[in-house]
């Protein structure tokens, strides 16, 4: 399915009502580390099709969503499962680190 762009208009349907865990990439277009993590995020989305939903929230355009997660720095990857944040990565992380977190969450499902 690829990566979805999330706004307050589709937040509830795509994140809160999701049957599978959701990884939210809080980012901004001016952020260097955000640009570095973008391709990694896209690759992982392909690896976990049907198991995990990957979404992006532009923190500049959706400050209410970023605020509701108390985002203090970007990029921040937040893992939401059953409407609750269960894990978080702040800053750039290599693919293997993100993959390890995803696998742990899926193993605990």
C-alpha cells in the first residue's frame, strides 16, 4: 500500500481505527534527518505490507497532531497499536534499528 500522508481529516480512520499497528513519521520538509529517513521508511513500508501501516505527518502543517504526541524533535517515529503509543524513535535511525522495533511489536501481537 505504501506510505500514506495523514492530516487531521483522515487521522481517526487511518490511525486510530487501524486494525494493524501504525508507524507515524512526524517530519518537516526543511529537516535534513527527515530527508534521510524518508527512503528507509518507504523501503520498510514495502517490507511490511499487510502487517504494519506506515504514515507520515508533516509536523509544520499538522501542529495539533504533533502536539498531541508531544513531539519535541523531528524526525520522530511513533508506533501506535490499539490507539496507544507503544514505542518511539527520536532522530534518524538505521533501517535495522527500526526493523527490530517493528519485529518486536509484531512478535508481541
